[in-house]
């Protein structure tokens, strides 16, 4: 078993499953919430690898004909149970203490490396955005793991109570979504009886048992028992905590990008220095080559002069004349000496020419690397500046919210000083101002907008409800429109976040809640 490879289980309760969430799990439709996440964590080229585990632990294609809400309804009807939330609006269900929890959502997964190996084996996979992984084939190990986990859930909570068991292989880490309708042994719908128990202690024990029992299966696949929150003392993070961590994380990412750009600037400076060095070497080699060419030309001219003198002697004197034979020999010796020097200089000239050619090739290579690096760093600078701009915008947003909160007491005093007629006029327009909302709920609006942007509709709705909102909820087909760019979608998320955080009933006075 590889070190630090652990199982993980997330358990969430729900009162009414949104169609958008069902579509996300079943991967239905191009305009649903999940499609907005394709550019981030989803890989369209791997969607065909997703599968479902059906009755009897049978591996099959995902059944997209019947939505998960309809499956939940069918299970309830099999026990002659009518939907306890029938007639209640989504706004009411968002309120704490209203409505009944009709399903449990379990996310079964584990450490990235082990889950990825179970799903794809040793096949090469790219996690870069827009990567093409259509060559991947689903491995038998992930199917065995899914069947074992399905049997575990079926034995523990009842196979007939499982509304869906979907395995996603198209996200960063393979995982399974299991939706269970909490039917008790008495045949009653009761999330508390099935999952919670009568006390916090019993809930703690049940959670521990769930992790312990699941770990016996996970160990077969190289995953050790994970640490549940009840044992570690960890708590679910609020969106506010999560947002703060994201700000810190993004700040560190900016620092990393800044360092990477700085490092590449250093490399560029070194390459520039190297290119300058090559230019100096090239100038020296060219100067040496020019000198060799001059020397060779002079030697060849001297050789021609000596050869002409020898030819003149041949014509003017007889071969038997000893004096002139000696002169002829001297000239021949000088010609031979010059020829030897010429041969040596020609060899040196060839070496210099070869050196220049290699130097030229090296310069071309380094220049090409230099140009590529410049283009790369320019792209990274664009990304860097965009992130900085967004951080600055976020800082300005928080500064506006802070100043609105500082002005809130003054505004309330002003409202208190109004005459009855003025107060009536104010009551007709209160609640329509961004300034008013920002003074009271800036952080909450930001968190809801962030969740909407990421496609987490249920979480956005729950957070708004738990923090005093309830004005409205997003449509089931919420997501980025085809004609929207990133900033336009963010803007729409902010507007919807503000609407969702607006109280549905309680009247307000001034900026007070």
C-alpha cells in the first residue's frame, strides 16, 4: 500500500433534490449546471467512461431516462409514503427546521493517485485544461471497487433504498455518488433514525462504524482508513472560511507566478549574455579567418613568383650547367616549403570555417530558445496581470463593503429622524439598494455568488437559507450561457447571489435586520 493513500466518505442530507443537481450527476444536457464546470475540473473527452452500478451490482451505462428525483419518488411510493415536502416551496425548504430530509448523498472516493490508477491503470493521462484523453479505456479495477462499495452500501442501508450509484471518471479524481432514501427498519422515512441516531454520541459511533466498515473494502484497493471529522475534531468549513482560504491560496499562486517569471527573466538574461558571448567569438573567428586568407593569398603569390623563376631558368640555361642546377634546386626547395605552409594554413582555415558554422548553429538554437521563452513569459505576464486585476477588484469590493458597514449607524440615525411621511416614502424604496445590501451581507453575497459560479447550486441555496436569505433560488438550468464570457457570468452570479441573500419575509427598518 502506497504511503498516505486514504479512503474518503462525504455524507450530506437533502430535502428535495434539484433537477440541476440530478442532471449534474447523470451528465445530462449542455446547458445544465455541470457543463459550466467543464472548463475547470471536468474532462469532456472522458465523459463516456462514466458508468452506473445497478441492482445486483451490475455495471451498466448511466440511465439518463429517469431523473434521480423520480427514482426517489418511486422508492417512497413503494412504501406507500407520500412526499412529505409536497406543497412546500423551495424558499420554505431553505429555512432551518422546515421540511423533511428525504435522501442522503454519499460521495465515495480516495487519494488521487490510487483512484486514478484503479480507473486508468498505467495509461498516460493529461489533467491539463482541454486535454484530449479520448484514448483512455476504463479499467476492470475501478468496476470491482464500485461493485464492492455498492454491495457495502446495499448491505448497510438496503439495496432497494439506493436511488442512484453513479461513478464519475471524467473529473480530476475518480469517485462515486450514491443517493440513498433513508427508510428505517419500520418502513418509515427517517433520516435521523437511519443515519443520525438518538444523540450526538450515537451519531459519532455510527459515523465511526461507517468509516471502519468501508475501510475493510478500501484496503483491498490500496487505500487506508481515512480520518473522519468526528475523530480529528475538524469541522465543515463555512463558505466564508473557504473564501478566505482561496484568497490566501490565490495570493500564494500569484507569488509563485511572480517567482516563475523572475526565474525565467534570469534565464533570458543568461541566454542574452550567452548570445553576446557567441557574437564576440564569432568576431574573433572571422578576424582570424580573414588573416589566414590574406596569408594564403600572399604565399600563393610568392609560390607563383618562384615557379616563374624556375621556368625562366629552364628556358635560358642548359640542364648540364652545374651552377644553374643548384639555383633551380634552391627555388624548388622554397616552393616545397611554401606548399607545406600553404597546406597547414588551408587546414587552419577549414577549422575556423567549421568553428564559425557550429557557432552559427548554436546561435540559431539559443536565439530560438530565447524567442520561445520571451513569448512564454509574455503569456504568463498576461495571466499574472489578469489575476492581479481580479485581486484588486476583490480588494475594492471588500473596501466598499467595509465602508458601507461603517456608514450603517449614521444611515440608521438618519432613518430614525425622518418624519412619518418621509418614513413612508423610504419604506417604499428600502431594500433595492446595493449599498444597503453590501453594508449588511457583503461576505455572504460573495460566497453565494462564488458557489453559483462553480455550479454548486444546492450548497449556494443552503448557505443562503442558513444565513438569513431566502428571497429566491436559481433555475434548474442555471449555468453559463453560450454567449457569456467569464466576467459576464460572474456579474450575473453576483446579482443572483444578492437576490438569494435577501430575506423573504421579515421586514427591516433601515439597515437593521
